[in-house]
């Protein structure tokens, strides 16, 4: 497994740095010569070539001009922007509130045929009830100190549940038993959320597995991740959303999902765990 879910973004930054380094070498320039042509300190060139400092659009254009490769600037700028979008801090994403992010997620789900989901902290958004989503988003807003548009964000998140009923989408979901027990919302909202989980289980679009506390672990509990077809994994950490597209890492997440699925229970056994969590709220 990868040491950090942000490693895909770092690997992409390093690949961009290698392209820029090769461009300089192909032009027959030393680092000092390129720096002089660009009008900046050689230390900046070193940081860019090591993938430590992400180059701005202007930096890339200056670099390409210095190397006599203006025709490559637009492609390199597009690459740099794609790298930047792989690792996005929640505070940056939520700077104007959470509604826009929820709508963007809906677009991604609309384009996804099979979504494999593993959660160890909260129920996936497309399973959430308005009461649970409101409680969760209020907590997130307070923690991040971002604008409060919880009502609008909840509406956008709940709209995602339509994909359970239309468009031929398939959701294969694994939930740690702890998620059923965490008091993320008040008892009434938790009870409603758990009952809703029982209601969506029979849907043809849904496969729901619960990983019991008592399961013998072959894969340790991980951060929540969503595998969209075989093209993108979206990983959620405390501070950021990470989009993984590197084939090697996608294979790791798929392998982890397979191992987690082998520990899960389904059908009546899963329903029993959900009902036990409801009973614990009484």
C-alpha cells in the first residue's frame, strides 16, 4: 500500500518536474543559465526541478521561452493545473461553503457506472438522510470555519441518492461496524439514518457489506475512499480530498477493497448488526 494518500499528487508533481528538467537539458542549458534567462534565483530552479515548489503558469511560460520551447507551454500548464487539482484542501474547496463541492460530487457520480465505497467514519453521502447530513455538515462547518450554507449543501448531497434509483448505476459499499455506532448525530437522527440503511439494502443497485468488530483483520481500517469505475479513487482525509489516478495506486485501492470485502457480512447478518445498533439507541 502507498505510504500516504497524497502520494499520487506528489508523484505527478515529480513527473512534471522531470519534464521541465529534460526540457532544460535538451536546450543545452545549465540550471544557472536557465535561471538567468528567466530572471530568478537559481535556488528557484532547483526547487522546481525537485518537485518541491510547484511552478506557476508564468514560471512555466518563462521556462519554455528560455528553452526555445514555447509550443510546449500550454500542455505543461495544463499538466500543472491537473496536478494541483489532485490534492485539494477542504478549506480551499469550502471557502464559499459546501454546496458547490456537493454538486461537483453529483456530477462525478452521474458519470460513474460502478462505485466501490469503503467508509470507516461516516455513512456515504448517497446513503445519508437529511437529519444525519445536517448534523455532520454543521460539525464540518464549525471545525473548518467556512461559510455556513449547510441547508443548501444538504439538499445537494441528498440529491445524490437519486443515482440509487436511476441511470443503471451500481454501488458496492463496505461500512465498518463502528460507523453504525458512532453518535455522529443525535439519537433520533441516528435512528432514522440506520433505518434508512435497512430500507436501501434491498435495492438492485446496492450491495452493502458490514465489517464486524469481531472480524479477523486481514486489512487494517483505512481512510474512507471511493473507487469510481477503474479510473479514479477519491480519498477523504481530515484536511483534504485526494484524487488518485495513477494505475499502480488504483490497483492498491482495488486490492484493499477486495480484502476488506472478504471480512464483511451481507444480507441477514448485516441487517442484524444494523438492528443491534438501532436497539442500542433505545
